[in-house]
C-alpha cells in the first residue's frame, strides 16, 4: 500500500466517522468498483496491510503534508475579516488539549492517576482561526516546552494562559522582537515603576509599568514589563496580564486575551466531529498518524469552503460528505443544492469556521 492509498483510506474513515480500521476496510471493499473513481490504486483492501502501514510508516510524512495544507489554508484566510480587533500585527493563541487513552492498551502513554493520554500543542492564527503550527507529544510533556519549538514571528502577538508562564522563555520572545500576552500568577513579585490612567467603566483596574523583584525572575527577565488588571463583569473574575507591548491600549490587551477562547472552540470542534477520541492503532506512530490525518481533514474542508465560496459551516459540509463520498457529482453542486435542517443544538450553530 502506497502513501496515497493509506491517506485516502484514513481520510475516508474520518469523513465517514468510522470507529475502526476494520470498518474502513469493510466499507471500501463493499464499494470496490468505485475505488478507482476516488483515486485509489488498490483494488482490494486488507486489514493487516492497512494496520501495518499505520504502525510502521513514519508519521512525519503526514505532519509535513498537514503543514503544507496549513500554508495553503492560511493564504486563503489571510484577509478574513471576522477578527474584530483591528491590528497590523499577526495574532496567535497558544494552548494544548489532552486526549485520554486506555491505560491497558496504551501503556507507553502513561500520564497520571492510572490513565494514559497524549497532548496536542497548537498555535492558532486568529485571522481565520487556522492552526499555524502543532506538535503531538505524550501528555507528561509540560505546555511550556512548546515554546522551545516555535519560530517566533517578529511583531506578532502571542496570547497564552498561565501554563506558559516562564520568564526565561518569555524573554526569548522579547529578544526576538515579538510580543506576548500572558496571564500572570498570583505569586508574582514586582515593583511598580509608573502607572497610566484607565477608564474603570470598561472593566480596567490598572495599567502599570513594572520590574520584577525576585532574584531569579529578575535574572531571567531583566527588562520592564507591562501589568494590566481587568475585571470581567460577566464572569465576576479578575484577570492580571503581563505583556512586553507598551504600544496598544490596555483594553485591547484584555480583548485580545478574551479571543484565547477561540482555540478552546477549535479543540472542542475537532473532538466532536473528527476521529481523535477512538484510535485505529495502538502505537505512538499510529496515534500521531491519525491525529495528523484528522487535522488534514479539517484543513481540506476549510480549503474547499473558501475556494468554492460555500456558504455553509464546516459541520454541514462534513455531514454532507459523510454520506456522499461515492457520488459522482461535483462537490460544489452537491453541497450547494442540499438543504439541511438547522441543528437543534445552539452550540453547533456557532461552529462556523471563524468561530468554530
């Protein structure tokens, strides 16, 4: 089995929402007369062959192909106007999600509390909500290590939660002439140098220039920082942000951090609608392969939506493709002519590409 047939079969499994390799092989063989029209070279699939391909073929080929799709999708969404904050800077959100595994089957991924898990670290571009970089690790890998793998873009803004609060790595971002917005820890020790006036009716409580007091913190980050405190009336929560950007106004900093929720919606969307909760192989290579194929599926649907100017959300497109993969009808006609009943779940209505 070559790479193309393996990729097509796994994409088929993702779109058809199948739970096992056995189901993929069964469904493909039932339609063996139509496999050629779908681009397959293989005339008949066997479970052992597909299983060995997932087990042994280096997963990095799928990572590289996914990165190629990321580049293509980002070009299509670069002028997306759904990002409400007007900034010249590129804006990225960093976060990770944990995918639980069965300890008895995936002992190599032991995490904690008698369970196994892997973690998907993701950098999401807020202009279009397209993942621009991802890394798959065992769940024991701390989030802050993801910062060592990123090539920071000058003048770009990186939004992070407290899991990435590490002064040495934050200073590396600063030296790269990039900006960060990170939620501060309560134990932060600092000295106030100056303070700016804020409009407290907007939720802002303070906008200060500070310098760190703790010896090691000061050693790892010797320069000034900006500290912004914000009160969210909706959640009755106080937030304290640290940033090295002294140019944008304080309210924009608070608004940017609110957009961090977009990456949570992205994780929720792929877990609900793609196969990354039930795995088709037991090795780390097979798990990584399936996650890469799942992200590729999301990107391909996003590219189709943009290139063909389809006015449907991704959930609807996936539902149509799930039952029409063997139809000999142009995709644009197939998707445009079908009228779907509006989902009863309001949460699904919000899963548009711009908002997931």
